[in-house]
């Protein structure tokens, strides 16, 4: 099983080396590493070039944003599974690819996903975020676990690449498009929860910058209008706020399912 690890970067000199080393130190060796750079003006490419002999492809050219660069990585990849490792994140340890292979070698799931260690760079707080139950409430309230997801290579030809119509939420929109429009619950796309931490994810990226808050909210609302009716969104917001603690009780879930319009 071959993995394609894709890192998109621009002016990431402070963090890119740790990201690169977390890939190159993997015990599992059947992978290719692709770096897509948006023509950095700092020392990012100098650092990348130190490891050129261990990097399968380095693309450095102008792009129209993060998701355009990610799509370039998709087009350049040749692995069975693709993974996007952000330029300020890293694999949690040297056995992530090996453990993923062990879990997935007899399973051809289209998505393999695990958990994240989330580090707040400002407060220093570290938490583990589990992503073991994907449903409409989760997809409405959370950005899905893109930094902890392996995508089988054919999902992009089957369901499309990341939309460049969004600058901040296209990864979230991709999950909504696939899970809801493609009727995930009906089995048209398959997934496997790996059950372990994949990456250490650092806050402070593009979509969490204060200056982007207004645009982020605007894009999220536009995205939700594409996939949820106002009435459905209101039901899910209510359930998330007041009923979420009850969804683990089978009897209660059985009663709530008709109200919510989907299986909890």
C-alpha cells in the first residue's frame, strides 16, 4: 500500500522542517512525499531543498489559494491513499503510516480517519479530538477531520476535487458534498475509523486568524445553505445544543430520529 503525503506551504520557514522530518522519519517506507509551495519569499524552499533527495516532487509556482495548491498535489500523486499534512503540523509519531497500513491492509475503505492532538499555540493547551461518529450534527457543528484523514486516490475522481470557490472552508464543503449529496448513510462511500491519533494539529492557521473571522462565517453560512434547509439546520442546532447528551441512549435515539430526520 503506497501513501502520498502532500504538504502545501507558503512562507513556512518556522515550521516546515519539523513537518518534513515527521514524514521522513516514518518507519513505513512505501510512500511518496509531495510539497506544493506557493512561491515562498522566505527560507522555506531553502529548507525544503535540504531534503530534496527524499522528496518525490517539489512544485513551486503561483496558485489561486490553498485549495488550488491542494488540488495540484492531488493531480501529482500516485499513491493508493492521499494525506494532506499541513506545513505547521506533524505526524504524532514515527509509526502512523505503519499503524494505518496494519489497520487498512484488508480494507479498501475510501476514507481512513483517526483522531488529532490539538495544540493551542497561544495558551499551550493540548487536547485530543476524537472523530469517531460522523453524522449531520457533527458535520454542521465541526470541520471534519481533514488533517487526520487518508483519502483513497479515486475519491477525487469519483466526487470531485476541493472547490476553489471557497478560500477557508473547502475541506468542510468537500465532506458535506460527499457525505450528504452522495448519501453517505446509504453506503455510496465507505470509511474506516482507525482509532488512534494521526497528527498534532496547531491552531493559528488561515481559517483561525482573527482577520478572517468574518469571511469564515460568511463562507460557512453560504456552505450550509447549499446542503441544509433552514428548518433542517434549526432542528440540528437544537439537537446539538439541548439533546446531544441523550443521543447515546438507544431508546431516546429511536424517539428522536424521526424528529431530526436522520439516524443518530
